[in-house]
């Protein structure tokens, strides 16, 4: 017990971006989509109450597996409320490193008799954003807008509305609207409007973002969230969705009014075993997960009615604390146009490595990835965080079969000041590389940083993606192509508990862009 609490203190406190990577399964921020970034932004602003949330709410937030939700609910029933993050780390299915990442997105409140008054508390967020871009190629400046509204009535209901346009699609629209009503007993939730649907390992039904590779241990096993309300501006489904809790059984059903497609899901969760079955308009599937001691097995098999089949199975093993091994086997019928193969992964506190051998249409593909990220606390206020990431992809049938990507990062933190350096080199069609230097300062009320980037990318196939610091919920991962440089300034000012402002100014020799975002809570 004492040793575990000490380990918890050691691993607690990863920064926000590291927490997002650990929970999403991505190895770098460049792998994430706009929808996934918005999801974690909303969760950070509206943390999930792990003591007062229902099974349906815990699953739909996407932070937990079905096994973790079942384990947490059983703990609440037998031992009472979770009173601290350290106590949560002792619950089956959790560990200090995971809880450290979850701390950005959960809240811990005891279920006191008076807490029912909070069920009627009304809270709302309004986000207004706009950008203006002027370039040599355009006669007049281009502009975009974004409006987001989120309202909550305690733990009973919530409403999302998102409307925006883009430089490529300047037309204004109503956007997406999603309303959710949460029940107390058998009714888990009822969602009207836009919704997301993610079941099993995604072979039958998985809307929105999904990783295309194995860049972390978390990427080997998908974390299904079932049916959920969404704030995404690009939601795939619109209609009516609902789920119900009948003891150990969970029943979900949804109808998409735009595509005229329906989906139903039945799952059963026991102490160590979870079983599920998904039936949609195009396929039927069964998924499972079994956990014991330091190992868990998972998988899903799917049959599409056009007689194509797919199957995924895997294993996660923790031979000792801080070290993990993963295995995944997958098969797809030729109709899927997906890669069948085998993937292996290993991780510890500072390193990760994976290998993926795959085949599609008789063509082979080999992927290797290694990442090293140690921490060097030099003093109470000074620390050094170097990082090296090497990825190799080999496709013998292509004209440029080898793609090698090497990225070196180094971050020096001195109190509230941060200095970040990156160099990225890539070999495929030719040789491409980029480098940036960023200096910033972060306090509780004000964050400000300045970055200068230089790059040389002569082939479009060798483009390099780089995450840019921006306002919350903003997807900014541009592809560098050509030869040149650019400079940017970013600032975030949390004026008080209700008002926040963000500003980003970027300059290139041929283009200037200004972004502003305001949030009222």
C-alpha cells in the first residue's frame, strides 16, 4: 500500500498534452483529429464526476473501458465513494500513471445528502472565435468564424451547439446540435440530434476518429464509448439514440435519420468478463474482454451481410509495474481494403517500441516505431525533457518503398519558463526536414509563447505535419511543404473564472493570419 502510494506520487501530474496522448492511444499530437481534440477539451472544462456519474455517463465520456467502469461501480457499491486520486489508483483496472492522466478530466465529489441540489444547477459555456487571413494570392482577406455553446443542467441534461465555417468552405450553416438527457435508474441516456456511436473494436460501428497505427500501448485496444452526445462540428450521425441499464446488462439503440441506418448493441459486464454484440443495418459482430491478474484478452469478430468478415484479437500484459507488452492479430476480407497482420508493442516509463507486419491485396507492409522520453529533474525548478522518435515504413511494391521519419525534441523548463526545440528529418521520395524554436512562459492566469519554424520539403509525399499551439478545441496541425520559414505568437489570458481570451498571430512571407477566441463560462 505505501509503495503504491509512493509510485502514485512519482507518476502523478503529466501535463495536459501527455495525458491526452496516453488516453487517446496516440503517440504524437499530430496523429489526433479535430474531433478528438475537441472531445478532450470539453472533458477538461467539464470533468466527469466519478462518484455521481451513472454507468452510461462513465462509458460515453470515452475515458474508461467497460471493465474499468464495472470495477469502479462495484467499488462504489462495496466500499463507498472514491475520496482521492490515490484511492482511485487502488481500484482494479486503474494504476497511478493512468489516474495521473485522468486527473485532468475527472472530478471527485462525495455523494452527500445535500448534493442532490446540484442536480438542478445550470451552467453554460459560450465560445466565440474568428480568424482573418491575408495572402498575396487573394485580393481581399479571408475570414472564418466558430460559435460553440454548451449548457448543463446538473447531471440531468446537457446541450451542445456548434457552428463554424472554414477558408475552404466559407458558407455559414446551422452546424450540429446535440441534446442528452440522463436517467437515474434503468434509463442511461437519451440523445436527440447529432450523436457518436463507438462499439467493440470498431469493426461494425465506430464513428469519428480512429488511429491508423500503433504508436502507444493504448492504441492496441480501442476504448469504446457507446452512444454519446457530441460537440463535434463534423458529427457523422443525426437522429435519436438511447441506452438502458438492466442490472449487469446494457442495451443501446440508435436510428440515423439522414442515412436511414439503425444500430443496436447488447453488452454484459461481470467481475472479469465483458461480452458485447452489435447489430447494424450492414453487419453483425460480437466483442469480448477478459481480465485476470496482470493480463487482459480482448477481441471482436464481425460479419458484413455481403459475406465479408473481419476479426481482431489481442492481449495486454503487465509483467511488472511500469512495463507493458501488447499483441494484436487482425484479419480483413479483401472487400475491406484494410491491412491484415500482426502487431507487437512494448512500453515502460520512458520508452515505447512497436512492430507491425501487414498485408493487403498481396502487398506487404512493415512498420517499426521506437520512442524514448526520459525525464531529468535537475532541481526543484529546472528540468530537462528530451525525446527521440524513430519510425520506419517499408512497402516493397511501391516506387519509394522506404519511409524513414526521425524526430528529436528537447524541452527545458525553468519555473514558469519553457524552451522547446525540435528537429524532424524525413526520407521517402527525397529528403525533407524542419526545425523550430519556441520560447514561452506559463502561469495560472497567462500563457504566452513565440515560435520560429524553418523547413525544406520538396516533395508533397514527404510533407511533415507539425502541431501548432492554438486556442482550445482548435485543430491546427498544418502540413509543411515547400521551402521557407514562418513565425507565430500565441497568448492565452484567463481573466477570471468566467472570462478567457486567446490570440494567435502567424506570419509567413506570403501570408499573415490572426485568430481570436473568447470564452464565457
